[in-house]
C-alpha cells in the first residue's frame, strides 16, 4: 500500500501534461495538513479514527515523506542496524510549538518548512521533476527524428534558486537521518508525527509483548526503525511506533503480536509511565537552510538563427500576483502549505515559489515563460489545502487578480521607432487599445492604453511584449481579487 501511494503521489508531482491529476489528486487531499488547512472534516475524522484504531499507520502508508525515509533507509544493506533510544523530548515538542506559533502568526516560510507533505512536494517539484522532464526531452529528441509525436520537448528552468536549495538541504538531511537512524526525522522534527503521537498512545491495535515467550534476543530493537522498542523492559513507545511490522517479522519466538488485547506486561508498562506524559508541552524550532545551487542557461535564437534573444527578467511588483481563486494575497499566504503541487502542475510556466524571505515557499505568478490562460483552471483543481478555491472557466475569466501597467521607456515603438501592437492583439479581454503617444503629432508612435476595469491581469500582454529584458507592459497585483 505504501509503495502504491508513494508512486501515485510522486507521479502527481512529476506530471507536466495535466492528465494524472484527474485520477491522483485525491492522494494530496488525504494528507493530514492540507486536510486541516482546507477544513476537510471527513478526511480529518477518518485520519483520527485510523490512528485511534491502528496507531501511526498514516506515517507508514499515507505520508510520502515517511515512505521516502523508509526507502532511503532500505538503501543501507547493513542488517540489524538500529537500537533503542529514548524520546528526544527537548527537540520534538518545542518544534511542534514553533510550528503552531508560525501557523497562527502567519510566518509562512517557517510553517511550510516544517510541514512534511510540503517538504516532499518541494523535493519532488524542485529536484525530481526537472530530471523527469530532462528524460522526457531525450525521448522527445529521439521521437522527433523518427517523425513521431509520441513525446514533445518542454522547457526546463530554475523556478527558484532559494527554494531549490531548501529542497536539496531537506533531502540531504533525510538521507543522513534515514541512513543512520531510520525514522529519526519523523520522530524528532516532523510536527504531524508529533500530533499523531498523542492519539497513537491510545490506539486499540498495538504491537504487544508476550514476556513469557521473549528470549531477549534483541532482534526487535535492532530492527525497529523508530528506535522505540526496549527489549529489556518489554515495552514499546507507542508515540513513536509507526506500525511497520519489522519487529514482528524478525521475532523468531512469537513474542510480539499486533493486537488489541492488553497483556500483563502491557499493563505494567502503561502503569509505569510518568503521570505527566500526556501533558507534554509543545516546542522550539529549527529551520533548515543552506546551500548548493544549480542554474541552467538556455540560449534561444530567432528564426533563421540570426541573433540571440535576451531572456526576460521578472519586474518588481509592489503586490505579488496570486492565482485566480486564491481570493487575496493574505488569504493565500495563510492557507497555502507550500507543497508546490500547483507549481509542478501549471502548464504555462506561470507559477513559481516566491523569493521573499517571509513567504519563501509561497507560489506566485510571473509571466516570463507564459501567461495565465483564461481557460486553464488546473491550479484550483489540484490545490489540496483550499488555498486556491475551485473555479470554472467562466468564473476565472471574470476574476481580476491585477491590472496591466504601461512603461513607456521600455516600449519598442518609442525606443526603436517600430510598429508593434502585440499587447493589443493578444489581450483576451480587449482591455488594451493602441493610441497615439502625442495626439497632435501625425508621426507619433502608437502605444498601449489600458482599461483597468476590463483587465483581469492574465499577463498575456507582458508575456508577448518583445521588449527585453524588461517588458514595456507589466501586471501589478491586487491585494484583494474581485470579479468584473
């Protein structure tokens, strides 16, 4: 089940064709944190019941970051590599407190940095998807030479260097901790794992000892990737147990069973726990950010290969652009988990993670690689946290996320004395009209005039503008979206 879920949710992030989300988007919506942010009561209730019945099986079967840790741990061939260790309370509970405080205070970068599903989303989008797309481009290159259209090449570009670094550092930390200690990250840093641990203590089904059969062979402790089994006292720390079943399969004497029956040893172990164990305070925080970089520069030529075309540079916007359906920048920033699923699914290359430190993982829009087509609603379809409300094509075409602003000093009609009008021709709402720059001059260049009431901020004008490196027309975002 874990493998099926992991393959499915990974393909959901890797897919750039927009076909798989129709069948696999539910895998993102059953993740714990997105369900909480979306107030999806059914999913939340189901996960609570699942944990109260089976224990922390969510971490082993549903959470992609947890499954990734198991896969990384399996790469180490050494057998019987673990040992029992006590719970790291001084780190575990303060991290949870920092996570909750960051969520309440609106510190999106820290909140999204600690969220497990979001961490996996960043790794899949920033590290795995470019490799997937490069492999596709190889097949596209071969297919083109065989006169086949089975594959087509796509642009691979750096969406955000800071977020790439965050994703790379997170993967390195996971590799190191999983290689050396199995579920160390899961049981010391992950706030969702800590939240579920409070419920797992009271689960009905648990891994239970039969002390009379136990020979103290240590095999259970040495194969527990959560390091939560103390064979000496015949106890299991259920707050950390992820119900992987390794201990049961390795026990040669049948001393361990996954059952709902409480034996003598279990009662003794439960009664010996400190009275204040259920009242543990919440946490301090840690943030992972360090370095390594990649950058891929692509040269593009005009038809005929006559001259290089300079790449566009994103303009400085006073208010960031957020997708139609996100209601406002404030709403989007407080509800987005930063999983990057909308970024990986955007077919037009419009969405990318913000470089703003306070909203580092928050997806924002920019139009250097494409524009937000009015008929495309994919980001609202895949968002699992409800940060982008579901909108249909008709509704999206009337949502104003910003308005175009003309920058005269960049316009080729003014600087080069040539006729253009690209922005007028490509505006899907007819909000741009070409007018004479100087009404009393018959030879005056024609420049765009923007009707802000009709403009929806789709960015078609900014994208098609031939001015380089900065467009002569750009879209300024609105803090609150409105319908026109």
